[in-house]
C-alpha cells in the first residue's frame, strides 16, 4: 500500500503538520506507521516532499516535512472530461480511473437525457475520491472537479454515429492541440440540439468502436486514447 498523503497547499508549505481525524487514522491504523516512518506528501498541484512521522498519539500524528521530491510528470496535453455522469458508484469509479490515467479535469454535465444532476455533496465526494486515487497511483496532481473547461481547447465528442477513430481525429488536426476537452453523453445519447451546439464550436466527432459502452467505460476508454495519441498516457519522471 502506497505511503503517500495529500496535504492542503497551506499545510504543504509548513515544516511540520499535525494530522487528526481520518488522515491520522489512515497512517496509524491502516498503514500502521510509527514514529520515524518515512512517507511522501503532495499538494495536488504537482509538488511532492519527503516527510517523516515525528509524533504519534491517540487520534493524531505529527509530520515533519523535508526536501522536495521529483514528481511523475503530467501529460503534455491536458485532457478534461465533460460528462453526463451515471448514478451511484458508477460515477465514483469514473472519477477514480480518470484520475489514475491522468485526466486533468472532470466536469459533470446536465445533458438533455441525463439521469443525474450532481449537487455539492456529490462534487465533494468525487474530490475525496480523486485525492485517494492520486495517493494510490503516485500522481501529484489531483484533477479539478467541476468548473469550466479550458478556453481555447480542442473539443472531441464521443458519438456512435461517427466513423472517425480517436487516432484519425487527432491526426487530422491542423496543429497539435494545446488542450483537449472530451465530451461524453448519457446512455440515451446526445439530443439533436446538443449535436448542433457541438458543430457550432467546431468539435470533432469520434467513434469508440462497435460496442455499446456504459458512460463510465466510454469516458475512461476515450480519455486513455486521447492521452495515448498526445504522448501522455505513460508520463515519466
């Protein structure tokens, strides 16, 4: 099990951090770390440091933060996913796997045929899941959950009526993209109005193959293909 822990940016800047609650329990009871144990901490924005447990008592752990560590690199072309999220644990799975493969942002979209309109509680839950996934997969960046996708990005739309593969769509671009926004619709499909909106902004429509995929499967498969085609699925240090 990975000895890594997310710290809020203000904590990350400190020389010593007192942990209580779930983070202290994780170090003491799940990882069973004791005074003197070494671990890594990161701030979710790409920075990482050495850390060591210097104090441990009932319900709390004190960390001394040390030298910076070189993080695993992020994909050179950020991929944001705008998605009509599925219900319940299927959306949780999407967030976890998208974090692991290197997605930069996940934006829930309320499409015409959506089955869920996530509220603030669900967004907060997905943020926690993304943090836990980043801890596990040794990523130092936590995807942004919500917000607006990056301006000036190239838009890619998953559409079963398209016969263009992801590789072909990226190969046809007049210049390498600075960032990509992947749009994944609900299982009922995009409405005619939504398709026209995508066309109006110059989006590129792609097929994910002949099989009918669930939303979360399509999102992860398509994002992985975009990352692969732009050199970011397997970043190095």
